[in-house]
C-alpha cells in the first residue's frame, strides 16, 4: 500500500506531456507517408555526403607509432591485421578518467556496447580497433567484464593520440593502407561518434565505402552487387546464400539430387 501511494504521488508530480493527437488509421498512414518523403531525402543526402567523403584527399602518415597488443609490441601497420582499411577508436580508459581502474569512460563504453560483430567489417577488408593508455592487464580485465572480447584493443605507446586529435577527447580515425604506406582518410568526434557502431555507419566513413555497385565512388573502386557479399557472421568462409543457390541450381541441372542439395541449405526466412 505504501508503494502504491508513493507511485501515485510521483505520478501527480509529473508534468502532463503535450502528446500528438490520436487519429484514424488512414490519417496516421498519411502522416507516415508525408514524413517518409523527408526521411528518404535525408537518406539520399547521407549517401551523397558519404560519396563526398570517399573523394577527400589523403594525408600520408610518415611517423612510426607504437602500441602494445595482446601479442606484444605492435606498429600502426600491425593494427590493420593485413587488411586494406583500419578504423581506430580512442577509448578513454586510463588513470585520471572517472571510474578508473574498475571501468572506462561511460560514453566510450556506450560506443563499445553498440559495436556490431567485426566479421562483417573484416569481410569488407576493414579492421576495427580500439586504443587506450591503460596497461594490457587492465584492458583485458575490462573487456572480459563488459563482454567486448571481439574488439581488438591496444595500449598507446607514444604520440598517436596527440597526433590524431584524440588526446583530450574520444574520436574515430579512418586509415587506408597501400602496401606499407598508410594514409589518414577521415576523422570524426563529438556527436559524430554517437552514430557509429553499425556496419554501414562504419563503412560509410572509410575511403572505400560500402563497396557496392549503387554507390557513387571514384572509378576503379572495388564494388559488388548490393548485399551480395552479406553472410551470417560465422559463414564468411562459405558461399553467400545467393551464391549457394546458384551453385545448387547448377548441380541440380547437372543431375544432382534436389533432396541432398536442400539438406545443406538454410530454409528461407531463417
């Protein structure tokens, strides 16, 4: 009874919200269609901005940068893990940051929580890495506590954070590798970071973009049909569903068994 009275008192103290009107299904659908026009305009504007980003000039990274990783000392080139593109997020986890040493920056932690499975980025020749100034043991402990085991995470040794605009604030740098040469291609911080975490949002800030045919990219950029490359995160070593279906049709046309072939294919809608 006391809890009910307390909840009732709190409800009385809440200001009344000025909610939109209640309308019929037809009026609601009309309002949704009207808003959809503006949403599509925003989507197209975002695509155009990403196309502009892919044409930004590159800055050569001439300095050697050192890190400490799970396998020991690492260079900036090592952070690419052999891939062509690298996205580096500076996570504030170090002495002097609120919560140290038990936890990292709350805002940076939000970013880490919304990072999608890295296998999808890796399939687009892109590596995501976090960097901090915390010792390795503390980084591994925090990763285990928060469930961030899949994010490659390195300790900064030297001037990387100061040189890349992330010594006093978090931020995300995009880099491109041409053999052993490294180029800085993009940087975003502040509220620009808050939208990151999903596969598309990350690819849209890279030099090569999503690498799909519909994109407006400079001539010669790698591109494939839209969504053709997508797989479940543990299936990138296997053919995509569309490719598997084509292979299946070819085997059936050659006299293979339909039943045998279907036994290895996922059911539609799964």
